[in-house]
């Protein structure tokens, strides 16, 4: 997922993810969450900005927004979230997600260069993970489908350039413009 914010002046910019379960924060913008034996591996990066730490928390309604329109208290769901904050006039945030097979551990995204990451979808049992890159459906997105062989590695690579993002993996290749 690619998010971009352009503001009139420098301000605080926050992006929040709702992972559906208790997140486990890792170093350098990583987090994972496991719900019903399915694990999501995430890598968040603020492009062109100093690395920012992720924080986790739980939503809570506070006054005066903790009551419905007739004054009854709103139920506190306390849903977990992961939050990234950066400061500036312009922010470009890249969120990489991969989902593993039921009951399998999921490897972290690995940084392979200044603006590139890889994810090896090979599970401990030797089967390919269920990660599949998704690109927006637009005419400007170019996509190709590889001739995959049974037992081929299921490594996904993401490369960020000045005006586009390239994704290559077992489900195909995408070149998505960002400008």
C-alpha cells in the first residue's frame, strides 16, 4: 500500500493500521499479528524521511465522544492499532503486507537495498505462502504473469523508485506509478 500526503506547511502526519489482533512490534518499522493461527507480516517505511518508530495502542472513546446522542456511554471496544508518526510537509509511506498459511510462521520482510525489500514466502513445511501482491486496477499499472514451475521459490521483491514502485513475485510483476 502506498500512501502520500502533501500539506501546505510542516505538520505532524500519522497513519494508523487496524490489524485485527494484538500486534507484536519489531525493529525498523516491522510488526506482525496472529489471529486464528494466521499470521500477517508487515513492513512500514517512510520514504525519504528518517525512520520512525511504530507504536501500538488500543482505541478508547474520550469525552465528549464517549456517549451516544442521548447521553448513554459508548461501549469501549479497545481495538488494537499500530501507529506511525512523521513530521513534514510531504510524506510517502510504503506498507508491505504478507500473510502466511494457517498454522505456519511467517518470515519478516528483509531490506535488500536503500529502497528495496524482499519476502520469502517459503513456509517451514516447504509450501509456498499465500502472499499475493495486489495492485490498483488502472491503465497506468503494467503487469505481467510469469511462467512458474512447480516447487519454484515464492520470493516477492519490492523496489521503490522516484516515480514508481516495482513488485515482482510468484503471482506476477507490477510497475505502479507514484507520481
